[in-house]
C-alpha cells in the first residue's frame, strides 16, 4: 500500500519533471539518503525538503570558488507549499572516486591525494552566513566527504564534489574527523581496509587533507555524529566498535583534564 507521503512524493516528482521539461518515466534513481536523486543522460534531478534544497545550493555555490561542483540549472518549489522541492543539476562526466577497479596501488594513492587536496581547498572558503557553526569558526565543511561524493576524470583530477546536505561551518578538524571516521568506522568501509589498493587510496587522501591531524574533540564529535546518522541503518551491535572508540576518546580526554 502506498502511503500519503509516497503519493505526495510521486506527485512532486511528476510536477518537478514537467517544470523542467523532463519525462519522469525516463528518470533513473541514483540513490541518496536524505533526498531522492534521479538522472537522465545529462541532468540530475534532486528532490528534498525546500530547506534541504536551499541549503545544498547555498553550500555548492559557496564551494564553487575552490572546488568543481555541478552547475545548478534550476529549482522548483511547489506553489501549494508542499514538503518536496527540487533542483536540476548538470550531470558531470567522471566516475566516483570509490571505483578503483583495475587501478594500481600507485595510481590509487594519486587519486586519493587529489580527493584530499580538494577537501583541503574547500576549507579556504568561508561558509554562508546562515550556516550554523560547530565551534564558532567559519570554514565551509562538507561533513559527508567520502569516495562516493567525489567524481574523478580519466586524468585522476576531481571533476565534481557532490551532495552538500550536511554542509556546515566550523574548524577543518571536524571535516577531517568526519571523513576519517567514514573510512575507518563505517560498517560498509571496514572490509575494504584489507585491500592494498584501498589502503593506498586512503593514504593518499590522508596526506592530501592531513586527516591524521584531527583533534580528539573533533574525533569525539565525529563518533557521536556517526552513531546518530547510522543508528537506524545498522541496529543492534553493528555500531559497537564506534561506541568503543567514543568511550576510549572520552576517557583519554577526562584523563588529560585531570592531570594537574
């Protein structure tokens, strides 16, 4: 049975498609956890709440002075005040950085280095004034930067950084800690750590963005963020390793503070 929310979404999808002159039946789902993303040959249609769409566009527009982002071709907000808005985005050439099939360890390091340097370039941008700051600082943070959110060209250069839903303001340490946690603690990423090519890719990214320099406070924040973000997708004990890391970090902080 289709619930009211799903019917509302389907209606918004059809209306947004018509607004942009697209055939909604030709759209292919591309994934996305906080919004719903669809694509055709040369464009991507992203649906989300009006607030989410506006936030993503503001982040991408600010980031565009430092890193490549897909061009926004238009937006759609329903006139009836419905819960779904949409943005139409160009479909950029490139493959996700996570695709390392047939790649040597040396080239994987180069690809990871390009991703890390793009992340570091992002921190030179001041976040939009409306963005909340984690710690009072104003660098633009992606906060979900992982190999599925960066596209690379055949020359291993970054062609696009995508998915700005979590963008915020703060110290670069928080973006470092968040990306590091995704690589090391996300249940989907942990098995990849046994693969030499993947480890080389991670080493390159770590060098490019100085991921190892994340402060203990930022790493604690990243663990809490991950637990909140993944709790519904990984129930039971699947996140116990994240809880353990959080406890170790908090105990280390308490011990350091207790030293006279």
